[in-house]
């Protein structure tokens, strides 16, 4: 899924703390996908994911905050669903939410900036897979991959995802200092919106 020209160039040009904030915001937005799946299929502990998210937000402005990456990575692994064990489609967006957090945490621990910026693609691919899943009737006889990709790209849910990622990038670019107030306000907006990248709300 390509964004407007220069999106990834701009994303890669952010400072490491800005990249982390961008990725944390996207992971926060994926959380309801996990929460709903967990509730419906009685799997996993959403609290494990939300605790990691709380620490990630806090670490943006509290430089003294220390947390044990290995323990949290292990907990995330234990709470990542295996799609072959479930019939519900919701296992895929739930797995993506856990994988995104694992990737982000591992990227921060190892200072692998590419893993951190890849959260953008991971969130978009969750959306793309969701669109394909809900559009089975429209796409059932379509064998041309380009046509499928165009259909997915033009879909309102994907347009919304692109718009949100674009706005997020604009806001973070415009605030290079990342004050505690700014970070807390951004988090509050995403949490209060309460809607995931595929439109799921658990409020």
C-alpha cells in the first residue's frame, strides 16, 4: 500500500523518539482489535498489551523509566494468538496487534529503526486483509492482483487509514520536542476515539 509520495521518506527522516511515538500511536489504535477478539474467543490478557502501551507512552517523556524488555516480550508472545487454533476472522487483526507491539518493543530494545517504522505498513496490511475479508463477494472471481490492490486501496477504510497516518505524521513532524503535555494529549485523543484501524470499538 503506497501512501502519498514521500510518506515513508518523511517517516524515516523523523528522529528516533518521533518514530517511536508514531509507532506507539498506531499500536494503541490496533488495541481494540485484540480486546474484542479476546472477549469473544476467551483468549489472552488484553491488560498485557495495554500495560506495554502505557509504558511506551510514558517512556516518551519520562527518561528515567526503566522496564524489562525481555519480560514484556515474553508476555506478549504468550498472549499472541495462533490463527490455526481459531475459526474466527478476528484472530488475524488480534494477532497483528500483538505482533506490532512485539516488533515495536524489539525495535526499541535493539535500536532497529526499520522495525519501528514498519509498524506503519503492519497497520495498513491489517486494514488491507480486513477489506479483502469483507469483500469476498465483490472479489470472488477476481484473479488479477492489480485489480484487487486497486479495489483495496480505494476502499473507504483504507482511505481513512492513510488519512490518519498522514495526519499523525504531520502532527509529530510539527512537534519535534515531544513535550510530556503533547504526548499525553496525543494519547488521550487516540484512547478517547476508541476506534481501531478497522473500525472496531470496544467502548
